[in-house]
C-alpha cells in the first residue's frame, strides 16, 4: 500500500521551491525561511490512518488522513485547504484546494529517495509546472 513511504526523511536537494511559494502567494520573509528550512518528514501509518509530520527549525506541521477521503488541512504556510490523498501505482497524490486554486503534491520513491513534485493550478485555465519543482529527500535511521 504505502509502506515504501513510511519512515523518516530529510531534505537533500531542492529546486525552484521559492518560485513555488511565490505562486502560492507566500510573502517574501516567509519564503526566505522556507528556502532555509531543511525539513525532516516523518510518515507513519496506524491501521488505515496515514500521518505526515513535517518538522523544521521554524515550525512543525502534521496531517492525518485516510487515502481517498477528503479532509480539512491547515497547511504549513497557514492556508486552509480541502485536501485528498490518493495512490496511483507507486505515487501518492496529495491535492489541496482553496479559494478557487489548487496545488498537487506528488510523492514517489526513486532509487531509495522520496521525490516530491509540486504543481500549482491557479485557475481552471492556467497551469504551471514551475521548472519541474522537485524536492528530493533521503531516508534516515534514527538512533
């Protein structure tokens, strides 16, 4: 199911994340913090409830959900979104909708790393894939 995503991941590479945050409407100061943050992402599962916890030196954000069921989410940049996470083959697809906008976060395991691709759809007519925005995280073992 989602076992390959379970564990603790740390950021090893980030591309175009500032551009992504700018398109979301995140202010300059918060974007600077976002670029500096080196998140640790902890993904766990208890029965059919998946939890994704994102920890940085600045903040902690946690969501818990069941696959294919809509839930309300307070995002790390403080947007209130209606969200749903689905699984398509080996990819977790996390869609957030708010104020006639939406973003899609695709998580996939490639060569032992979790690759996260972020897409923004600002209206029903315009779509960006900002230079293939991609964050690569590597799994860590905690002692």
